[in-house]
């Protein structure tokens, strides 16, 4: 975290290939960061649910326990020069919601900067307090709380998001030059897994490890809309990847204003006719735009939620999915593997990342190319 507030700082989690590759992750499981970086994120997720599901929300908040991400903090990055992915989350999410997919991308040779947006679209987030050494918490703002029409409010949020993308890019470039960055978390103890080691030269570890000539902007849902707007406003990004993108906030952006190659990976059951018509405009406008659909999938399958639901017993999992459709019938690990494979192949085809062969989509997953709607 940098800056003094949401207007001049940025809040990211940086995931990268480590120099030491012989570490046994399972033996060091006590060091894994919590999927809930703070209890306020549990509360935030539960408050996102509609009132009729409040009993389910309370159950998940108090009975779900903690989940941990199989990565290790504060390791020295590999000395190689890696392409960079900036990732934007969807509505009611945060910097850990897509940990499995982002970790897989990093494992394939990318430095992944996951933004936690502070536009009141995250399930919860925080900013430094000016009065004391605590954080001020920002909760998710539902559309029912908006003043004015939703499209206008989303435009304000979208601009905040794109500004955060730009500040993230600026931060990464400073790290890549070896410039010292003040991590606000070093002054707080409530987010210990986010703190850098207590070393004055920690920034040197990241000098020249990023290939800032190979920049990819990716995101899910509202993050997909952020990608489209970000490509338009920040031409330094060479590629955009939209995972089941929400197209409503970008309905007025002209496809010809986005010059970069663009990949849409859709889940089968989320997209509306108006969204697909808008995607088709991008598809028809450029030969460097691709649209793929993973069949038998839901919008939330891109996130970690289906993996968390699998941790419960079968009957509890079935009950949760009946009340809150978080998981499709397809195996979520296969869905993530297919999504990452399509991303890697698209990136390789547009900016050479040195892949020796195409990434394979699991045979258990069925994908279809193109718009899955008859456009009139």
C-alpha cells in the first residue's frame, strides 16, 4: 500500500516467481497468508448478500473458518526478466478473490500485480487514517445506495479504477528501477502478511526483474470493463484479457478506440444479449480480438469461491450452491486451468513470451470459439 489515501495511493498484492525453487510449500504451510487478510473481509462478503440470505451469510462468516493461500511472502524474486500482468477484480471482491488463477499465471513466468480497488466496489478495503495508526475501512456500496443513475456512478468508479491501474504501473516501474518505496503496511501490525521484511534495501530485490515492454491488463467482471477502459486510456499496455467481462460500464466506448489485442473468456451463463452484442462489435472491428466461452460454467467460477465451497461436506456444498450459485458442475480446478491456458496462448501469439509449445486445455472442459448468441 502506498500514499496517504485512495486518491494518491494504490493497494496491491504482488505475486512473482521466487529465486528459490526447491522450497517445499507444504512444509512451510504455517507461513501461508490467510485468504481473508482481515476479519473485515469476512464481514464484507457476508454483507454483499441480499437480506433473504442473511442466515447463510452468518453461517459462512462464522463456520467457514480460515483458508490459506499456498504461497510464501517476502521471498526474493527470480533474477529473470518477467512480463507483467496487472489484474483488476470484480464487484464485491478484493486482492485475494482470484488467488488461484493469479498464482498460476505467476507460476508460468509473470509478475502479477493484483489491485484492491478503493472505489467502493470491493467487498471491503481500507485506507490509512490521518488521525492515528489505524486504518479507515471502506465497505462495499450496493447499487441501492447510489445517488443518481447506476451508469453515471459506475463511470466515476471506473475512472477511479483506471487511475489506480496507472498508479500501479508507475509503482512497478519505480520498483523495477530499484527505487525505494514506502509500504504503508510496515507501519501497521494488523496485516502482517502484507508487510515487506524489515530491510531498508528490500526494493533492490525487484530491480530489473520486470519486462516493462510486455504489459498485460487483465480483470474479471467489472475488472473486465476496467481492462477495456484502461487499454483506451493507457496505451502502454500491449494486451487486454477480459474474464467474463461486465460490458454495461463500457457500453459507450467505441471498439476502434481500443487498439490492443483483446481476449474475452466468457462463462456460459452470465452474459446478457446486450453484453454479447457489445463484445461482437469489438470482435468484428479487429482481427486481434478473440472471444471464447467455457461451457457449463457460472460467473463465479473464475474466482476462488468454488474452491472454498468444495471444502465443505457434500450436502453442505449442495445446500450452499442451491441458495447461492457459486459453483458449476464443472471442476473448478479444470476451469481455472483452461482459463489460464487460453490466456497464455493469447499472450504468446501477440507478444512472444518464449513458450515452447501451446498450453493445453483440460480434456474435461468444453470450450467454444466466438459469440454464443445469434446476433441480429
